[in-house]
C-alpha cells in the first residue's frame, strides 16, 4: 500500500513538472528581443523524444526540453524570394547554465535539430544540460549544396560570416528569458562548413564565445574543390586508359555507380544523388 501511494506521488510530481514545463515553454511564443527583428513562431515542450541523424545512425533518448522555432530579419530578397535567419533552440529542463551553438554543413539552408551532436562523445550536448541552438544561416535549400541563395547579397553575407553572429545575439537573450538568469558560458562547435563558421567566429567575433571547436574546417574551398577536380581527372585516366584497355566498360561503371546510389543515397535522409552518410554505407561493388 505504501509503495503504491509513493508511486502515485511520484507520478503526480512528474505530471506537475511536465505541465509547468509546457506552460513555461508555450509562454515563449511571441517573445521579443530589444533591437532585433526576431519572432518566436513555435514553442513545444517534449517530456520525452528520440533523436537520430538518419536511418543508419544511433538513436538517442533526449532529456525533457522546450523546443523553440523562429526567425530573425524576415524580408523579400533578390528575385522576389523570401529570406530570413531561421533558427531552433532546445532548452533542457535541467540546464547547466551554458549556451551551445551547433554549426551547419554543406551550403546550409536547413535548420538541423539542435541537440549538440558534433564532438559529443557518448552524450549529446542537450543531454549534458546545454541550451543548444542551430540555424539555416539565412536561406532555404532544396538540397545540401544548393547555391541559389548566392544571387542575394545579404543571404550570401549571412552565409559567409554575419548570420551566426546575428543568431547568437538574438537567441542568447531568449535562453536567459526562459531560465530567468544569465548564460554563464557560451560555446560554438562545428565541423566542415561548421568548422569554417567556428574559425570565422573566432576571427571576427572573438568576444561572443568562451570556447570554439572547429573540426575539419572548409576554410579554403577554392583550393579543395580544385584538388577534387584534379583527383577525379587522375582517377578517370587510370580507369579509362588511352589505350582503350579499360578496367570497366561504360555499362559496368554505370552498374557500379547505380548500385552504390541505390544502396546508400537515401541513408542521409534525402535521395538526391549524393552520399553523405559514409559510415552508414555498406555497399559492396562485388554485388
């Protein structure tokens, strides 16, 4: 009998905390930040939620948190297209007082779930108690390397260096409003494009963050892209020798590539002719 009463009491406390968390979270809709054209358009409380980057990646159970979505500087840009710095913020119930900006990838254009999955070890940043932020850097993409936004000067500048600074200045006050206390420390973590973003933040806005982790920064893409082109030319020369003693016929090469894409293209969540989940790809050309 005592155990049953204790269990009911625990359930009541948990239910009360969830209701309080949901109420507090929903109150963040329409929150404003002085001097910044910011809009919080959606707020949702998750007492439990699972996360996986794609179908081949590990799944994580996320801690209870408030999820915010919003925009900064909505506008109509070049060609009459809508632009904005779209962001998401995850606010854990048990906050450690720290702010974590999650860097982007490719040419950005998508708001990835802000959970702190880069350089996280065995525990996601959100589950460590960080308030985590992510952004599309100011434009919407149709595929990972969609260059369409380069036609708009402000969108281009947001991607190059301004966007993450503006999102930081806009979302850090949101975190402090939600918890009713100041952020103790701020960090930026990114890889590839996110690594470049981290280096840019360190160079141009060094006072915004207490620490920055820049993994594999795509900082000189003109050189790296030229290197990739050179490598492809050399591989083609080997595979298709000028003496016509080809290792693969055109039909064989197409069969291999088609099989590779069929097996691995969609692992990253998008069937777009590009493979990004290299670790999850188990294609065997001998098949």
